[in-house]
C-alpha cells in the first residue's frame, strides 16, 4: 500500500508547528496594528508641535510699514 502524504505530514510535527505559528501570527496581528497606529499618531503630533514651534519663533508681520494691514 502507498503511504498517505498527509498522514506523513501530520506525524512529522510540521503540521503542529504550522498551526502554532498561525495562531501566534493571528494573536500578534492586532498588537502590531495598534503599535503602528500609535507610532503614526505620535509622528503626526510631533509634526504639529514642530510646526507650532516654528511659527512661534518666526518673526511676526502684522502690518506693513505704511500702516496698511496685509492679513
């Protein structure tokens, strides 16, 4: 009789390793997505704070020398 390839695969332990690997990947996926979202949010906030700091340090031009407002 010919051996069943699936039975050999299951008995070799590779099947169990694959199942454990898939379970670990499915468990880690939401954590990784949350981490990526947190990093993107931090980077966006840091960019806004940097922009605010640049605007505070920039010279203020509220009016022209002849007294006419430009904004």
